[in-house]
C-alpha cells in the first residue's frame, strides 16, 4: 500500500535557518519539496552528481570482480581513490590491448613453425636469397619447386606457406611475399610475457583492495549525497520579507505526524500541516507486509506508482511466485533454489537477505509445481516403476492422467490460460478501484460494464461447455447483466460528454478489447511452454547419461554419468532460471499492469536525513 502523506509548510527566521535545518536532518522524516528549475541550473549540484556517477561506475566495476572478502586495505586518500583506481584500470586496459596486439604479431610467425632467424641471416650473408611466400592451395604450383627452388613449410587454414632459395632475387607472380613483424619472434615472446606479468600484478592488486575500496567509495558517495541534500534544500528554500524569513515545503508520512508536530513546536518556527491536493507532486512511500515487501524491488524495475493510484505489489506478488514456479516446472530445481537460498541466508549482509528470502519463496513455489506435475530433476515421476510411487502416480497433473478429459491436451496448458484470464480480470477490478479512488464511481461504470460482460459471457457459454446446465432464471439473469453491461460500455464511458461521443468511444474501446484481450490471454501460454521445455530437456540429459554409459564399468559409468548430469542440468537450470525471471516480469509489467491501468511515474519518498 501507499503510505498517506501530509504536506508541511514552514516559515523559519533567517538567523535560525541553519540550526533548524541541521535539527530537521537529525529527525530524518521530512521529504523536502524539490525546486527542479533551480537544481537543474545549480553548477555545484551538477558537479557533485557527476562525481557520484563516476564513483558509482567505479563501484560497479569493482563489484564485477566478484571479490567478497577483504584481503588488504588500500593506502590512498579517499578523495583521490577514484582517480587512483581509474589509473589502475586505464593501465590494465592498455596492457590488455597491448598483449592482444603482441599476440597477433606472434601469431604471424605461427604458420612457419620454429625457425632460427640467425640462420636465415647467415644464409643471406652467404649470398642465398631466401624469400617467404604464401598463397592459396588452389594457386600453388608444384613446378615452383623446380623453377624457383620452392620448399613447402606448412599448409594452414587453406594457405600454403613456402620459401624459395636462390642466389639472386626472384619473384613469383601468383604468390604474395609474406610480411613478418618488425621485431623477432623471441623479442615478441619476451614482451608478451612481461606484459602478462604486469597484467597479473595489477589484477592481483585490485583483487586485494576491492572490498576495502568499495567501502571507501560508498562512504564518499554518502558524504557527497549529504552535500547534495543540503544544496537541494537550499534551492527549495524561498527568502521572503526582505530575506528575513525562509519558507520551505515538504512531506511527512501520516504515521509520523505527531512526532513531527512535537519536534516543530519545540523550535522557533511557524508550521502548517495539511492534506495533499490533486495538483501536488506527492512522494511515494510503500508499506507492505513481510511477504509483499520482498517483491517491491521487482516492481521498482518497471516503475513505482504515483501517489494517486494503487500499489500493485501485493496484488502481483502471489501471481509472480506462481508464474516462476510454472516456468521452472521442476521440483528438483525448486529444492535446489530453496536450499541455496536457505544456506546462504546466514552468511550474507542484511541488505542481501530479502533477496534470499524471495529465493526461498520462489523455490517453494517451484517445488509445489514440480510435485503436482510429477517432475523432479527431469525425471517424469508418473512413468517410473518405483513401487512407493504407485499409489500417487495417477494424481500427477499430466497429459497421461488428465489429457483424456481435455481432448488429449496437456492440463497445464489449460491452467496457464485460466490463470492468465483470472489475473487479467483481477487487474480490471483493480483498475475500477483506481478510477473510483481518483475520479469517482460514475467514471468507472464503463470498466465495470466490461468486467461484468466478460464474466457473464464466460459463465453463460463456459459452464454449459463443461457440462453444467444453467437454469432458465439464471440464464435470463446473465442476459440482463450482459444488456446492462453493454449500456454502460457504449453510453456511460464518458459521463461528461454527449451520447454520440460515448457511442464512438464505446466502439473504439470494443475494438481494442476484442483484439487485445485474446492476445493478452494467449501470452500466458508461455508459462506452460517454458515449464514443459525445461522438464523435457532435463529428461533428455538423463537419457543421454544413461545411454552413453550403458556399456561402461561401474566406476567409469558413475564418473561419466555424473559429469553429463552436472553439465546438462546446470545448462538447463540456467536457461530455465532466465526464462522464469524474464517471462513472469513481462506478464506482470505488460499484461497485468495494462489491465490494471497502471500509470507509474511516482517519485520515491526520500527524507532529508543524516547519511553517515
């Protein structure tokens, strides 16, 4: 949910301004209303923010090294640290490029094998002109060996490399004289090894100080943010009455109003706390239960809601967990996700724990789906002959068990369609609630009509298809709901406009609904497809491991089978994990957010507070 905010207006005596601002920062509860026009022109603020960007870029570059334990401390002043590290990476990049260039020159010698350059020089001094050539296999002529004393050295990647030995200069028309690097091969090898050692030294140095450097860079960022916070507050302040009074506006969560009033009453300031209006740009603070809060980072990847709409996090969280489980589709993989998340929970910093807790929930969802569908590390449990499974094999939700009731189709495909339809209808209900909250009930009549129309049509035609007979009274009731819904859709979609505008808008909305709804529902079939693909691919790797080791002895069979299963299932797990994260996010951000009328563009609540 979105925490209600109260608008705070302040009048502060100029002489008390700095003292009051410092006290306000200590409390850390007021989001200062930003003056964007001033901030965008503030050169000092722009410079500070550009510095923070450089620091964050370096932090991300260091984090990519994957070092998690501090090995050594860095002996560089914090203000000079980013520049020092940038020079290290500049030197490293230069050396890496240099090593690539040297390797290319060394590779030019490769087709000729290992030969003595000193011997070549001695032959030249003796009057023998040795020339190096290359040409294609098609152009090479054997007669050159007699006419030009040609000697083949190597055939490499479709090219013939040969030399000619003559007492005087000679040339061959259909071959090119080979251009060697300016430096001898041994010199290049020495340079390459020296460069490699320099690269290793820098890499080792960076590995040692990575964790400590990240800590100092993050601390420097926080110090700069404290400065930028002060600049933003200064830009948001207006001097009135000949500069003797400073006015300031901000926002405070309603649950901290009493604490704020008590604080302000102890200061020499005038204040007013009131509610927001539709025109106010109110910051957004989300407050959800322990379960839904885990999914807030996922929602933030798209956008946060604006203050006037609903927070969709608690509404998409259960669906996202279910979608993830359906996409992974294997109980063994779910057990692995849960186990890794559970074991790592005790060893990570507090900031990472919510992500691991989310991993536990996603692992549990995957295990449940795997148990229901009878898939465990690619093993199809409904087809094995294990005696302890005989009593439950018939209950697995598989095509073999339930396809006969569904025209031979897989029941999970129908479940994917059903859950998609449920989420879209649920989203439409949330959209109705949002419109009522923002504009009033009469503006939601058209959306209510669409929701009732779809539900009535599904009941009227869906239940008889499933063999459920409807009474005459209930049938007429459904027809009545359909008729009322059509009236709302075509005549009440724009309450403030005339009937012809309403009819036109109704026709246009009908076209969009007819073309969009079916496509949205069909998008959910990917849940079934991804889960089925992962299970099948896991089974294929199991089959390969069994078939390829059938004729091996016990020890060799165990080793080879183990390697095949580890490599195969690791690959399958990685592919399934990507799909299980990407596709539920797509269904959430596209299909569900669209049906719920999500607007976004919210501004995150960021109170003016101490950072370090």
